[in-house]
C-alpha cells in the first residue's frame, strides 16, 4: 500500500509510530515553581557525542500549560532537565507517570518513585533508574504542526548505577532497557549481537 499522511491511511490504527521503531524512551524529569514533574517521551534520542547532546519532542498540549506540556513549560522556566533511562523493572512506574495530571501534581509520588537530587542542575532524578543524564537546554525548536516542539540539551552530568556495568560497559541487556514500539507495544532489550565496521577488528 501507499498513502499520503495528509489524506489518511485507511487502517484501523496509525502505522507511523510502528514503522519508526524501536524508539528509546526519554523519561524527562523537571522542576519548576509549581513543583516537580516526570513524564516519558518516545520521540527521544542522542544526537551528538562531543559534547554529548540529547533531544526529545513534545507533541501535545495541556489546557493548564499555555499550549504545551508540563515538561516543556518547566524547561522554558529553568533551562534544565534530566533524562532518566527506563529499565524493564521500572515499566509500570514509567507508565504511571504518563497519566494526564494537572500542572503541579507530582508524578514521582503518583508512580511511587523515590527522588534523588541531580548534582549539576537543580532538578530531581529517578533514584532507581539505571542511568540518568543531567542536561542544560540549548535549544527549543518549534516544529511543523502546533504544539510540536523539540528540546535539545547538552549533557552536563551522567549517573550510572554500577550494578548496570559489565566489564566496564553499560549492559543494556542486563538492565533490559525499555523502548517504545507502535500502538500500545513496548520492547525490552534482552539480546545483543556485535557487528564491526568494515576495516575494523
């Protein structure tokens, strides 16, 4: 089949997110004058490594946040955020934190999660996360189709749970890092295989 998105796909559910999968989940924590916030975003990825930078995109809005969501509103306020890595063990807490709550309601409390304080920025992080990236926002980019926005941040601090390391490497299979697929589907990384680039041993 072929379709133009502007004309619709004719299927029971939109296939776009299922086609672009798996997608890592950025579990974004922020702090603002209304309090702390935590929300998962599947439009998320690393975009550079020197200096390390990540991005996430927000694609909906809340009536109590002036055309955006809590995460973006608080990043605009403070200029910082933390990206927590989601393990399989934290799947239910991550899902609970995606609830549509009023601005100022604390998703950490709703999801039963302990907070830890970031070191380089004034922001909470998920204490049980296998890793967390402390970020300073560098750009907020308006995308086509309001209220779509992309937030880019430079990673200024990295937390890694030492139990997630195997022979000095972050072990995504041990952690069972979670990713988002299409529809209501998720996947946990449990198997790895190596590939060397041509000309490399």
